[in-house]
C-alpha cells in the first residue's frame, strides 16, 4: 500500500493523465502489448501532439493495432477555450474556441483499447498525418500503443459508446458499461445506483440516496447548524456526451441562513464506462475558527434493503463491516481512511476520497458508518439508515483560501485486493505517454 502522504497528493486530471515523457527506440517490427492495466482512462492535450495542431478535431480518429491490422477504438476530443474552460455543445456559443485542435484541448481514450506496436510503415487508408502514442506503466514498465490519424473529410468510424446520458420525468441518468446512476432534477445527491454483476446481469437499485452536508457549532456553543443534502440545490450548466466520457457541469448552492453564509461552487463530473469522478474546487470565504467551535463535513451512501448482507472494508477496517442494520461497536471511525470497498450480492464498487495537500493537513478523514433501522429522515423512500461513507472532522481549522478534493466512484465488476490496488495506482502513478509523428509509406 502506498504511503498516506503520497496518496493524499491531489491530481486534478485523474485515472491516467499522460504526465511523463519517456524515451524509447523505434523498431522496424511491431511489439506485443505488455501493459497490464485495464481500468485507466488516458487523457492528454493537444500539446502532446504538436504535429496535429490546427487539424479539424472531427478529422482525428484513434486506432489500435493487432494481428489483423488497425482497428478503430472509442476516442473523443473536448475543447477548452483560451481561459482553460471546457466548451459545452449546448452553451450559447459552442464554437467560441473554433473547431481545430489547440494546445489545451483534451483528447481521451481508455487504456484497455490500446494494442500492439504496429510495424513501421503501417498506415490507415485516407490518412494525411499520423502519430504513434506509446503508453508506459511507471510501476512495471508495461507498454501498449495507439495511433492517432488525421483523415480529412472521412466519416468517423463506428466504435462503441461507453457512457451516455438520458432523462425521465424525475431524474438525470448516466448509463455506462458497468453502472447506472440517477440524480433527481435540481438536487445535489444521487438516489439511484445499479451495478453490473460479474455474470453480466444488472443488480437491484442500491441507493436510497447519497447523503452529503455539513454540521457545525457556532463559537458561542449554543446554536448547532446542519445543512442536509436535500437543502443543497443543484443545476446542470452543460453536458458533453461523448463515446469515452460524459462530462456534466453543475452549480451547487448551500446556505447557512442564520449567519448569512452562502457556499456556491461550479464543477465538472466526469463519467466513464467503469466509474466516475467528482473533482471539486472549493473556496472558503472566511477562516473558519473565527466562526465555528466545531465543523465537520460528511459524505455517505444510504443504501436500500438490497444492500443488506453486504460488506464494507477500509484501511482501518480490513476485516470488513457487515451491513445488517445492527450497529457494529468494533468499527474504527477515527483512523484515516483513503478508500472503502463495498462487496455484496447486487454488485461491488470502490470509493476513494482524495484531499489536496493543504486540506489533508487541516482535516481528519475517517470512515462513516451508520446503521439504524428506526431512524426517519424526511424525503427518504426507504426508512432507516444503512450508511457507509466518509467524514472529515476538525473543519474549524480551515483557513480562508481555495482548495481541491475529489471522490472517485469505481465500478470494475469483480472487486479484489489486486483491483483495489490497481485503482489506487491510477490515482497515484498514472500511465505515462510519449507521442511521436509517423510518416506514410512511400
């Protein structure tokens, strides 16, 4: 397991940003893929492929190489404007950054789609330019390759669509290969989660609702304050629905009316075929110890009856906590908990809660378990509490400033210690890339 200090280092672009530049020699013959990772996404920018800058993004297509030659794989380009903001197709000016590839535009694909190294001189019909992208696992040196070609005027090849958005009268859903999550319209929390089980069938809905919020005590000690999740409002500002990822930009508002405190934040949720991440930048407008005697934040998943009998493991609780509706006095809810692993008959998943370096020095992060079958919480469809999540204490130490945190929700199907470590490795040691231009055969 990685050290706490290393794993707490916050990485804004997650699960596989190509950050390193590796040098390797070209060869005439192809090479076989040795990269073992299968869950990462790989995200890089136009700056990694300067030979393709100013190409029309619609003319760029990604291929992997195998025994039968090139095969088109899911791939997308998401535009970022000069200020670094994502450009959403449903905003008032969706062409404000043009349609050509810029240095800060984001290109993304899944590591599982990378293949062998193609023999020198291999080419895709109709291509004008090409780039070989080599992926390297910094932990064991495993390698794989993909090929990005500019094919002017050619129709995009047919590939899989790993994740998509749809709506009904009540919710907005993200539907992916391994999971389906639903969020009530205008609300902050998700109240629907179905997982793909190892046999390929879908499990039952696991979520009553996510529970998130803040509890505080003013300095005079006389006024307890709570902001439950049903009072935090949310509005969708933009959606990018591509074949590799779904990006949903949201604005959220929370108020402490008694002291006139408002907390407004905008952030992007990134959904992939096997999980999603919520990286959040928060701005603390005042130094909290000047207002609060105590302050804590919590995030938990309140499960339906379908989760009864499931087990939650964490670094501080390696033996597991059985969710059976009966409080477990042996739960360690004081020690640091970076992640939790949920396994049960209706599916399994991994949650990772990452604080940036400054937050990790000011907040104490621990596991949050609540099992109370008699507890009534207004707005629930399933009475009682069957909750697993995280909380952060010592929030009164927060100083005025801007901070980052992220919660990773990963649904890889079959969960194991090895799979958990693979996902932690993605966060800590992402796949490195080198891109090099290739030339067509003469």
